[in-house]
C-alpha cells in the first residue's frame, strides 16, 4: 500500500490490517475497500503533517477532539463537500472502532465527533432494466458462489416484493420455501400481506441450496460470511459495488429498490391505495413521496376515490 503519502509504518500497517479484516470478514467489495483506504489515508496523512512524521500507531490512541476538528476544517477548506466529509468521517470511525478494540484504548474523541449536516437526497427509483442488471451483477460479483446467490436473493426481495432491508433480513428459516404471499410485520408493528413473485422464490431457493449453514425454522434465513445473521451493511456494499460498475447514480441504494417496486407498479397501472398497503405506509402522501408520481396523477387518484359533486 505504497502511495507516496507520508504515513508512519505502524499506522500504515494498522490500516492495511483493517482493510484485510473488512475484506475477509465483511466481504467488502474492492471499490469499497479502495474508498475506505483513500478516506483513512487522508486522515492519517493529516495527522502526520499536523503532529510530525513520528505520529505512529501508538500515537493514534491519543487523537483528540481538537485534532478531529482541525482535520475536518482542513478538509472543508480544501473544498470537500459536507456529504463527502461525512463519508470520510464514517470510514475513520470504522477504522478506529477496529483499532481501539485491538489496541485497547478509548476512542471516544473520534467516535463522538459529529458529522457535518447535509441534506439527504430522497432515493430515486431505478429503471426496470437497471434493477434487473443490479440483481444479475450482485449474483456474479461476489468471490464466493453462495454469497452471490444470497445477495441476489435479498436484492430480489427488495425489488420484487417492496420489502425494507430490515424486513428482508428479519426473515427466518421458517419462511423457506417462500409462500405465494408473505405476512410482514413492518414499522410500528403494522402487519401487511405481500405477494411473492416466482423470481423471488427461485432466487431464495437457489441461495438455500448453496448456503453452507443450516436453514431451519429456528435460524436466520440469511447468513453472513462467518455464519452469523446477515447485516444490512453487507447488502449495502454489494449494491454499492453493482451501482458503481453499472454507472448508476449514488441514489441507487437498496432502499431505492423499494421505491422502484412502487413506482414500476404504479406506472403499470397499479392502484395507489393498493401500493400504499403493499408498502405498509400509514398515509397516501408517504406513498406519493416514495414513487415517481406527480401531483396531477395523485389528483386523478383522489378524484376517483372521492368524486366531486357536480
């Protein structure tokens, strides 16, 4: 990991070991690893310049809140956006969680640093073609076959059934094989019935056939690489890798697939009220925001449901 930036051998070794860890344990994609590396290298290079070239691994435990503020001020002065700085801070915090656990020091100064505020973009739907490409790519980009099948199954559930990522990962072995309809408990304990497409059932069956861990009524349906329950970050990283390879915008996230599910149903002539039920939204206005529906189309729905007296 020689990039010509002045970082002590100890700090460079710590970063290399952390990247190896998230690559092996979390199954992070290469482009995600590279993004993390650049963000943390920038931070370490700042510390070396700020404190001197002798700022090594041991000294990393002594980083203060003042150091963090100085780094963030420098990044902003160099033109880094609030969103990019927040992403870099997230990478630095992840590195420090790992390092403090291994070197046994208090990383509060880093972990309690507040990210700059920025306006989050509403995830926008992707096209039907892009959704199919994402599903196909998530299946083939993983280094291990069963993990690719797992990622494809999760992404298919998000797009084909409109599930939240927490709802998909909350399924257990008792849900296999998938029935024609799923009973999902969503936010606020609200239950809804969701039809399951044959493609989703096939994708899940393919994953279960390859999964090296037992899928029983008492176990999670989706496993992580080391045999624990699959976390959302692994799905997000798989989607991020596919997005970058396909040239999709940054708004193409796992949650955007849920938006796409709703939007494509609506564009195919689906009833907005029915889509509201499928998504588990409490209000129609939330469903409107979730889809690419315009005000004119929304008023058409209102008029059909509540005809005005002539």
